[in-house]
């Protein structure tokens, strides 16, 4: 589906339920909030769903209180920053009139849905920005704050290589519309609790480096010792990637006994999506993820092996 087609689709229907993926972050939250406000601005009825609570560091975003864990009937489902219902935590029996996917990940669309997917875009927030421009709705300060948060978090505050001229142009317009870069940056990156900082220190103590591969991990014991949760690991992926000469960086989280979530990042030309796909995951060339049923140590060894094979295949 092209941009004009998705805009036409949104104009001709009503009663939309917007949701991002489980464990939502800046792009999923900000994109959903901005599009919901834009649709309301052209007379559409909207609701916001999130299976998981909105993380504390994003509770400064205008409208975040509108998210609910309720699933009202009769809506068109809009999957934001993900392409499948299970990724959004939608129960299997939930019924919707239609499903629209708006996403920037390299992924297959939900069967039976209509899709606006552009893997070249740096963020789903950028796609929503383009949609809002075509909807001819005024860009409010609330939309600008949410979209700037969405785009900036997925581009690492415009320092990752997915930063494009278009995203910088959009950021400039969002600032003119009322977005506050300093406030957003402070809230997202500089409002840590002491418990979260202690968790980071414990995680850094777990760092293992082998032949260009760095893995950092947080265990259930670390969460229990510090009184923290998975919400407190937001942005921990940047730390193993900081090491010089690292080609593949990973951050692992022990969700439950025997369940490990892994976030992958790369430097150079390593395609970490291919590594993630070996474990049933996916994502982008430079940023991907997956989950495995294994102990934390076993998950590390599996990843070291898979990443080493990926590096050898590059010659």
C-alpha cells in the first residue's frame, strides 16, 4: 500500500484501535499517540491499546494516559511499529473489522491485513509524520512532541546510520511546531533512578567479549537484587556496542527462568537480522532481536557461535 492509499484508507473509515508492540518504547508509543490525535482531528473515533504498562520514562509524552488494556469491539485495528497481532499482545480470539499495519521493520505483514511498510524509513514515527502531512491536519505541539520522541529514539538521537536528510528535515519542522528536543532527551535518557544505575553496573559486570562479539546480560537475580524490572533496561543495548573493534553487540535479558530476550546491534556491514532469524526473530540489518528458551549461559553460547559463523561468512 502506498502513502496516498493509506491516507485514503484512513479517511474513508472510522473507529480505529491503535496499538504498538509489547514492552513498548518511544517509536511505538509516540507514533500511536500522534496518529490517534491526527485521526481525531479529522473526526475519527480512536482508542489506544497496550498490553503492557507504558514505561515510566515515556510518561511525559502528551496523551500517554489514553492507553488502556481494554479491547473495545467493532474497531479497525492499526498495528504500529509491528506487523502481527501476537507481537502486540492481542489475544487470539479478539475480533476486528479489518487490520492495518504501519511499520518500518523488514517483516511480513499480518495475513489478511493491509500494510504500509517501508523498511527504508528510520522509524514508524517518520511514516506517521508523512501520513499526517497528507491528511492535511494541523501539526499540534502534542503531535510534534510525540513524533520527535518516536523518530529520535529510533535514530539514537540522530546519531545512528539510519538518520536520513528527510528525518532531520522532519525534526526541524517538529521543533518549529513545538517539540522540545532538550526536554525529550532529558526525559528519555537522563532520568535514571539509583536502582536502575545499580542494575546497569551489575549488567556491565557480566560483559563478555570474544573475537569482535560483545554480550552483556541481566539476570533474574540482578532484577531481584536491585528491585528493578525489564522497563529499567531501556537503552542498555548501547553499552556493549560502545566497545572499540566490536562487530556484533548484544544485550540479553532473562525474562523468566529459561526464557531469554536478546537485542542485537552491529557495526560495519554485519547483518544481525540474519543472526536473529536463526533463532526465530527479525528486525533490521543493524538492529534486531529474538527470544529463546534456554538458560542465560546457554543463550550466550548459542549467540557466540551464531555470530562467529556470521563473521566468518563475511570472509
